């Protein structure tokens, strides 16, 4: 079983992408709605939550873990990789690899924007990884602390959300970036608002799509693990709290009713 967790419903964009990339494979998801957002929490708190979430997914049968929360991934991935024996994926590394494949190793200057929570941006994880491999690439990160609560409330088409998205993206648009990384799995739900406000020439990199492709490639290279994963049509979606907005957002992501199970 493939285990996925996030601070809320945003990580369901990863679950949906994995479902499309690996149809038939069973998923177990945990969304920590009672403690969302993680982006405003201290690193120690995020580490504690992450370990609790991974342990929960393992108890439900997960044999592979995807940290579908950029805030958690930016703070805890290296520690979790050394603390567990099962494969652990994060949403940051595949997105960075996608950026590097785009900018190449030429001397021509490229500008890449990152939008994320305060925890993700303050960690500097994207800038370090991208600029270490591509020194010619300039990375500009923008904190967007209001977007996760807006998504969790289901305010995807509200005028206020459109205004806030425009405000956050304005500095990046002014700098004429070439690509924009959605550094939070909640943000793909705002893609229709983001693209016209950042400019249609800007390539948007969706971490949910990149990590699902990475997991698919890993399983193709590790057939023993792939063949051991259950395929019984038994996807389960656990949350630490259930709200009407969460139910509506889950339905919007998957295009069908999703039953949320409260832990």
C-alpha cells in the first residue's frame, strides 16, 4: 500500500496524481486537518507531527511513504530517510529535478520562482538544491501564508482569493521569471488563478505530478516492491478532523465523492 500524508486536503492532489499514474494500486492517505497549517509551526513541531503521521500510515499497511507536505518535507526529509527503512519520497526533490531539466547547465541566466508556506521558504531548501546544481539559475522565493487556509476553506473562486494570489505573484511577475514551482500541494487547486496572474509564458511546475512520476519510475525499477503492493481497490482517506469544506475539496480534486474517515 502507498501511504501519503499532508497537513490537510492539499495532499490529495498528490493522491490523485498517484492514482492516475499507478491505477489499481491501493492508497492510504492521512490529512491532518485538526493541526493544519504546518507552515506556521516550529521545526520541532513539524518533525513531531511528521513522525506521528508516518507511524500512523505504517500501522495502516503503508510500504512506501510520500511526504505530500512541502513544509514537512523541507524540514524533515533527511531525518526521516535515516530513521525509517521503507522508501520515503518527498514533493520537493522531483520538482527540483524538473527545474534542473528545464534550465540545463548553460551559462544563460534563468529565473525560477518558488511559492510556498513560511516554513518552506524559510528553509531555503529549493534555493539551495537548485542553485547548487545550476549556479546560473536565480531562485526567487515568495511566502504565501494565506493560501493554504483559503484552500482548506474551499475559497477557490472567491474574489478575495484572486486578489491575494495577484498580490503574492506581483513581485515574481515583475522579475519576469521563466518558471514557477508550486511549493505546496494545496496550490494546484489554485492553478487556474495562478497561471493568468503570473503570465502564460511562465511554465508552472506542479510537485504533485512530479512526485507521482518519480514514484512510478521507482516502482518500475523495483519490481519486487511493486508486486508486493496491494491492488484490492481499497483506497482509504483518513483525516484528524472532518469539515464540509474538506469534503467538498476532496470531491473537487477527484471528481467523485471521497469518504473521509476520522482518526
